[in-house]
C-alpha cells in the first residue's frame, strides 16, 4: 500500500472573508499539482493575525503575505528572501505595487488635505496592517504631521469592508484602507462613489486605483526555512511561468502572475520610522514621563504665568488710556495763531509734503500733500518723536538718521542756513515704503520740514538693478551677482582667516518632472526648491540660481568645516522630500559638489570649477548625495579631457582593434558564435579599457563612427570565419543607445556592406541593453524591426541589471537573452541565485528566447547552467577575448577535432 504524500501547505492572508479568499486562491493549488504531480498542494487562508501565528508555529511550507509581515518574520524566525512578487490585476491593469487610501464620507464637510485629519475619528482594521494603516501613518510623518493618536482610532477588525461601513454609518470621520478595496466594492454594487471622497489623492502614472500614499511592492511569496531547496526552485519556476502555462488559473484567481522579487527595503525603512514591529522598542524616557513626574510644579508655573499675563494686559490698557489723554491735552494746548493760518494757506497748495514743529518738538501742522504721501494725519504724529517711531520703525536706521538730522538742524539754525537735504526711506501708515528727499529750514522758533517723493525713480532703478542681478523666477541672486558675492566672500575669508565654502547643487530628475508634467509645474518646483535651500542655510549665506536646475550656496565666515557637513545633509534631506505641485507630487533629489577656500582654490573661477567636478562625482556615485573636491578629481578631470581630445583622432590613426570571445553551445561544446569586443591601443597609455572610453564616446557622439567601424571590421572578419571554418558562424556586436538616437542612415549602410560582402543578415546578432527598450521611441522600434526583417538577430545584453521584466521583453521581437555575470558568479553557493537563474531560463524558453550566460569562470557554474537547460555560455572558463588570428586557431582546432 502506497504511503500518502504529506501535503505542502501554502498560507495566504485573507483580504476579504476567509471563505471568499479560500475560494479565490484554491485554483493555485490545483495548478501547482498539475505542474509538480509528485506533490500535493493545499491552500490555507487566514486573517492577518492568524497567518502570523501559523508561520511562527511552523504549520506552513510556503506563504504569500503582505510585505510588512515578511519584514517582521525575517527578523523573528529568519524566513528566506522572497522567491517572487505578486503581480495583481486591478481593473485589468498589471499592478506589481499597491498603496493606502484615505477617504471620508460626503455626508460631512470634505477633508481637503492631510492636516484636516487632526482630531478626526479614524476607522482602521488593525494598526499592524501595512496598506490599511501603516502606509497612511508614514505619509503623515513625511508631511511633517504626527501619527494618529490611539484615541482617534476606531478599530473595526477584519475584513476591511468594516472600515467602509464605519465611515458611512458615522461611527468614524475617515477611513484607512488598502488601494483597490473601494473599486472592488463599487464593482460589486456595495459602494456608491458619490458617497465618499478621497483625501490627498495621488495621480500615479500607470496605477489604475485611487491612492493617498506612495506605492510599495505587492505581496511576497516565500518559503519557510525547512522547505527543500529543490522544491522551492520548482515552485518558483511554476509561479514565474504561470501566466504563460496556465492563463485560466491566473484569470480565475484575478491576478496577472508573479515576477522576480521586488525591492522590499523601503517597507523596512517605513516600519523603522513608524517604530512598528519589529522596530517597536520604546524609548527609555518620554515627555509623558516628565509630565507625570513634575505635574504639580508645572501646574504652579502655569498659574503664575497666567497671572503675569493678566497683569501685563491691565498695564497695557492703562498706558494706552494715558497716552490718548495726553495727546488730547497737547492738541488743545497748541492752537494756531492768525499768522500761522496765513502760512498754512500758502503751503496747502505745495506739491511737496510739509510739516512744522516748535522748539519743544511738538508738530503743529501737516499739509494735505503730506497726508497724501504717507497716510498720516496730524493726529497720528503729534510730535517729532512719534513721527520718528512710525516713519522709521527700524531702531538702528532711526538712530542713525535722527542723530545726523538733529546735528544738521542745530548747525543750520546757528548759521541761519537751510538744513542739508538727504534721501530717506519712510514707512507709510499702511506699511508700504516711499523714497523721498528730506529737506528743512528754520522760520524763527519753528522748524519747517518738506518731503519730495522720488519713489517712482527709485522703483525704476531697483527694477533695473533686480533684473541685472536677480533671477526673475525664484528671486535669488543670478550668475552675475553670485560671482560678485563669491569674490567678496573670498576677500573676507582672506582678511579674517576664516574659511568659506562653495556648494554647487544640481537637481536630479528635474528634467523628467519638467518634461512629463510641463514647464509650469517645473517652475513651481524650482520656486519651492529655492525656498527650501534658503531655509537650510544662514541668512548671512548666499543662495543663487545659475540657471536651469543648478543652484549654488556660498557659506562665508566659517569657524570650522562641521557646519558645511551639516548644511549638506540638511539640503539632501530637504530636496528629497516630495514637492506638492498643482495636481501632482514631484520627486527629485540633489547632487552637491563642495569646494573649500583656501584649501581647494584661491580664485573664484577655480572654486567654481572644482565644486563642479565634485558635483559630477556625486552624480556618478548614484546621485542624492554630496562630495568634496579632491585633487584626485582634478587629475581625473584632466585625464578625461585628454582622453576625449585623443579619442577624436584614434579612429583616423588606426588605434582601435577588435578582439573576439567565443560563445559555446553548451549541448555540444562547439563554437558557432562569438562576440566582437573593441579595444583602444593608445601609443602612450597602452591598452585603454572600454569602460574608460566608451562613456566618453557616447557623450561626444563619436560612438556612431566607432560603432560603424566595429560593424564593418567584424563582418569582414566573419566572412573569413564562415568561408574557412564554419559556414553558419555568427558574430555578436554591441550597439549603444546613442547609436540608435543619433545614427541616422546607419542601418542602410550596414545592410549595403553585408550585401557587398555576400553575407546574409543571419551572420550578425546585435546586442542592446534593457534600458533602450524601457524608453523605446518609435524610431528605435522601427530600426529593431528593420534588423529583424533583414535577418539580423537581436539579443538583450546584461539582463537583470536594469528594470525590465521578461513579460515586458515579450513585446519586442528578440532572439537571445544574455544573463548578466552578476547572476552567474554566485551559482556555486547561492541557492536563491540558482533558483532565479533556473526560473529565468525556463521562462525565457517559454517565450521563445535562447539564453546565453555571461562571465562563466568555473566548472561548477558550467555544470549548473547545463543542468538548468541554458543554451550558450561565454567566459574565461572557455577563453578570454583574443585576436582574430588566435580565434582562427581555436576554430581550426574545432574543425580538426571533428575530422
């Protein structure tokens, strides 16, 4: 009697009821049974808390769970890295990620933004739910708002539909749910969209559902530690291939399939910030502890403060009453005489503002033009002191002005001459400012003061000055004023001995925001970026915009270099925080280059140049960071400049050569293919690595001519290989994305070259990168189709280093997929790498691609690739790249061995 096979249990978290989820996922067990007939698979669905308990008690073998639970289990029981990531189906669209939704009922006043959630009752299933609470709480933190208080939360429990019921019934003001739930309830007729509104809606390109947060990877599929590695690889291969081999199951479940594991690090970072499990250790001492320990002293201080405020308020009212009564007495005591009335009629018609005062400083008269200019009536300024305080509110400016004026007035009275006139800035009653010429003279015991308005002239001068020195969009100093400020900073540092620093800031990914959302949204982002940069430094420092997305900061009079480090870190954080645009959010980061005076340069020109070199170094190191200038960077820049100059002549001077590396057919061990690899033999520098000169060739556009030389040289050599050794020999040639964009007419030239040589298109395979396909323009697609129509084959090089998926590559007519050496080098010891490599090969074959493994260096790697069904391989295990003559020797040995 045969022994019963122990079932393989797959645990899955229930989004709706357990019964509905069980029915939804049951077809997956049947599909796995058909693919792996010697095993019996069983689906078990749990509410989230139940799934956690089942994992901890080792009741399960595999588990499909939300990312937050995966992070927790990885810390607690050491669950393995995910075998794959779920690709959900939302409204017919493949969605490998999901978000959280914040919604409210339209029966109450709509909640317009995140701050409006303050003091609202919030319905959630459980605070441990990633999509139903933690994503929304993290979004509040990123917006500078606190997490919801426990007293705000209305805990409904599972399923999530209870959250919607709580909001619509009025038990809660707002609800937190996973994205997709509201759409599913609406499709089922259980929810009317008109009854709710979405708070903080993010319009995310390609994502069909409403979301109030950023997106995070979908559920992970993992094996528990006790599961056999061979079984794990088989299950992973079935899941990756599920959409191709069993579309009926995929449709029945309501998903799109599974993909290579996503990056779950952002989920861990979110949980750590929220101090959610497993990062939930409480601080040793909190502000709550302080209040509990000192609540009575705090209460006493609060009462004393209230008493002091009440006393101060009473004194203020009393002082205002005294001041008002004094003004009335002074007004009644100083009546105008008949002679003064005649003078008044004369000055009333004057075009200048006039007042006069007596010897004691009491202002006795103001004309209508004075009131027209400044808005002050005679009652507003009863004395010179009152005039000074209101017209010149800045104490330092007032002290300087009045001291000089009173000295000039006293001197003019002694000499019986007019007071020396001066240009001043007066603050009007409404808070505006006017520029005037202030003049005066003595008429017996009275001082007559007149004001000539020059505001329009000053405004015109300031406008011209601003246009010449300030950026019109952000209001920051422009390149011209920046240069002047930098020179001044250098002079000040040289005089005081205190160092200064220059930061050059370039906004990463701004072009994408500007091109995608429009220039008006790009301008909004630049204005906000200018504000954030200014807030990160001192008022005495200079922030300038040089143009485009490039800003600078001059840090002057530094006591040490620690403040430079602190400012750079604040800038990186400030500029990586999302920008709220009109209807969207913009996401950028910053690359910052830093040069110090006098350590790095003695002139403004060199300081800018060195900061620029450091900034490009920050970009080359992955962006979103800062780098200091070093003399090594300067030497590197000089070397690159020299290399760029000499690269322009290398082709004409015949300094390039081609090497050939065999591509071995693993089933036979024979060589029918090879890859042409360019090398630069420099007369002084020796052999220059392609990693050094290919990027330069792409930046300068020289790659088009170099690539044309490679193609024609390689195909000419292939003609000899086919005639002498193997009539079916094929050569692989790399083609840069720049060649596709800039190489107009190159394909026709290549096609004509093959015809002249009498070679078919099948003798060539063009290798391209994943990135080219991800951003494939119409012209790129047309050229790829032209290659295929002429018989030239196409291979994807370095698969796995970009962001494409096998499902995405299926959209293109391709022949080969080359697995990057990063997957191959760990095959001997990395079980996950073995499983992934096997799954990629199986799925590629299903889609009609042949697979070439790069970087094969050991027999163990060779053996695993054969076992996994890989078609071809290349690497130092077989041969390093060699000259055409040595490659012919290799082919000749193969022909001889066959004979």
